[in-house]
């Protein structure tokens, strides 16, 4: 478990404390929601980029080469 210390203006600290927003479980919930929202925004941006500049389709030979490269890497990692 990590301890995080933040500095807030007094008025804001009093307001969020009164609202119960400084409880560890509430802060965790808020942070997880924000992380989720940011991931969604990154996915939307990636989708927009791919829509604007789609990747060229791979040929069957390119797909086979990628599969073989992956399998070779897996064998190397396993020590085979």
C-alpha cells in the first residue's frame, strides 16, 4: 500500500472533507474512474487515427511471417 500526501487550498480541503471525498475508498474510486475515462479517451483517439489513416491489409505471407516470428520468440523464451 502506498501513502500519498497532497496539498490543497484550505477552503477546498474543508469542502471535500465535508463531502466525504477524502475517505481512502472514495479517493480510490475517483482515481479509478479517472483512469478509466482517460483510457477510453486514448482508445477514441487511436480509433480516430486509424479511421483517418487505416493500416494497409497484410498479405497471407506477411501474416505467416509474423506468426513464425512470434513462435520463434516463444521457443527462445521457453529455452527450446
